[in-house]
């Protein structure tokens, strides 16, 4: 299982051009990857439902280690901090 480190969090709350509310968070994470010299950097989207089910405060999670679980469509299904 890949271990990630959170290097940034951007909370999002706005309406798109059609007036649909967009709420969630962009999570900036890094991990080791054999094909990358250094660390592999990624941005993942956490929708409002995922943010609401987390048992930790995303805004205070920078520099924390975590595991990210993806569903069969490649979307984030769950996140767990590593103690």
C-alpha cells in the first residue's frame, strides 16, 4: 500500500457557471515512486461527502502521513491517517 504525505490543502466552496455548488478539498500529496527521481507529486479531489466522513481536520493535516483508498473508477473512497 502506498504511503502519502500531505504537503498542501485547498478548501473549495463556490458555485459553477450553472449555479451548482462545488464543495470539497484539493489535497496535494507526495509519495515515493520507482519511476521518479525524488518524490511523485499529485493533486487529488475530495468531494464534500468524503470531507464530511473524515475523522480528522484536513486544515490541520499538512505534513501528516496517510493511505488513500480509491474506488473502481479511480475516485477517492476513503483516507486514513497513519499514526
